[in-house]
């Protein structure tokens, strides 16, 4: 076997060749983006006026949201304020559960309280885990119940891959999201609550004798950045969602999984610098409709969640041979058939028995969860449920107590069935029957 021959090299020539080879290797390695070399990294940039994806790297791969979760916690608070269920001065109590959260936290003792507005400031600046848990219990009865509400709201906003298990973003292997979903949430906050969105641009917040600086160091440093939220856990890496509005252009950018806070910020700056000039100056925005319809990304059906993570409207219902008194209009299946199902007998101290046609939209483990689900449904579909009577019926089976979320006040079978069909369009499962 013969080998190619090379001219003899002097010592200087060898040094030059070695230097050339080293630089070739270095340049080849350096050409790989440090962000892309990180297996946790995912990023996306969305034109907030047109919905066009300007940049996408693993934007649909699942990641851990960490404290970006609090964006949804605040969204739920703003929605409750809009519906009159919460005001800026409403006192939110700190329970032993909330007080037990690990830092970052305000450190309010169990039994203490703070106003809803102070809670929002604490969430967007200090990223207080104790406050997030307290808000969850105030609005959802329990933190797990509130997490189910958050997940249902995520589906309504078209966040098809996000599952919430708590209100803070503290580590949970089942609490996942994507860069695209976080961009959707950022857009929804801006579009649905433009007046209140200013909370996310708060640079610092004083509570008691302490002043807390916003963890988002790009505020006031990068032109056009007006929020939104940072996040970090060891599993997630360093996360950041940024809203940018400058020179007639508008984007929402997401960086997930940064190795350090500094590298995350540098990557975000790079994305803003490169893609903001590419965004359109034209476009109406309004990409994320509150009822779930959207021009940005198709809305996911509730079927994308496993049944164990959703309020189950059929729990504790037993099949019968009757076919003329019940229909199911379900968000869990397209073009549902009318199965032979009837309602089992109920004895309850929660409410007086209702007569006439009734619909059921969920069966939950706590009264607080059931009440929150009823309130959410009534505010989501006021034209359907605004004049109906929301109520809860308890049911004990095998030592477990369930709380059925129901509405009464339907004049006829067709009235109840029609309501179920309409609720299906809002991604609510529904069961109609005559009691």
C-alpha cells in the first residue's frame, strides 16, 4: 500500500501547519451556536402582529417551565379580576401549605395575608413561591385544583403541550411546557390584559421593609423590552420569556434551558437583535382569542390531556338500559353518540335536590375545585350559563367523596341538550339529564 508523500517541512513549517490545523478545528467548533450545543436549549420568536414564527429551535419539544409557570398564575388572577371575583385589595391568606414553600418567597407566616395586587407584584418581581401557592388556594380551593384549572386554561389558549401541577413552577416531573406554548401565553397576557400587563415591567417592588428587584435584567437595558418573566430550576435550566415593542414592530421571544443566567440573557439579546428588525410593522395582532379560537396555532382539544389530569364529568355514573333521558355532548370525542347512561341516586347535605333538567360538567375531589370549575365555565360561556343556577352535589363512593359541578335552570330536554352542544365548542365535557 502506498501513501501520499509531502514535502519536507522545516520546524517553522511544522509550527505553521500545526497552528493552521488548530485554528481550523477551533473555527469549526466555534461555528456551532453555544445555545444549540446545549441539549436543554429551546427557543422561539413570534411576530406579535402577524403570528409568524421568525425563529424556531426545538420550540415544540417539551421542557420544564420553572417559574414561567407564574405567568399563568397571574393570568388567572387577572381573569378573576375581570370577572369581579377578585379585586386589587382582596386579601389573600397564607396557609400553612403556602408558608411551607421553599424560596424564593416573601416569607409571610401562616395566618398572614397580602392584597391581590401585592401578590401580583411579588410574583412578577420576587417570583415568590409562597404567594403563588396562596393565590392557588384562594382561587382554586387547593393548589392541585388550581393547577387543573391552569391546565384547562392552557388548552383554551391553544397551549397544547403544557401541563401544570402547581402554581409556582417548583420541580415536578409532570409539569411541562414548550417554548411555543410559553410564547402563546406571553401573547395572551399582552392581548387580553393590555392595561394590567404593565405589572410585568415592574423593576422593583417594596413590601414591608424589603425591596425586591425584578429578576429580569433585560428590563431597562434592552430597547423595547417590557417584560415578561424569568425562571430557573436545576432540571429546567435558565428560562426567559421576553416581550419587545420598538420601532413599530413587536415580538415575543422565548429562551429555555440556558446554562447560566448570563448566557440565557445573551442568547435573548441575540434573538431580539436579529429578529425584531424582521418583524412586520403591519398586522392586527389579536392572535390568541379568549375562547380558544386563534389564527396563530390550532387549538388543542382537551383530549390531549390524559383523563387522570382532567375533571371527569362522567366519574361515578353507572350505565343503564335507558336511552331516552340522557345525552353526552363531550369535548373528549368528535361527533359523540348518545350513550345509554343514567345518573345514580344521590343523597347530599350540600344542596337541596334539584328537579327538572340539569347538566353536569365535572366531578372533582374537593368543593373548592368544583366551585372554581363552575365559575370558570360560567365566565367562559356567559351566554349559555349566565342565567343558570350553579350548584354542587356531593357523592360518596368507596370511602371517597366527590363533588359534582352542575347547572340547573333548563326548561326542557332540548334546552339542556343545546347547552351541552354549545359547551362542547368551548372544550367542556357535558352531561345532560332529568332529575
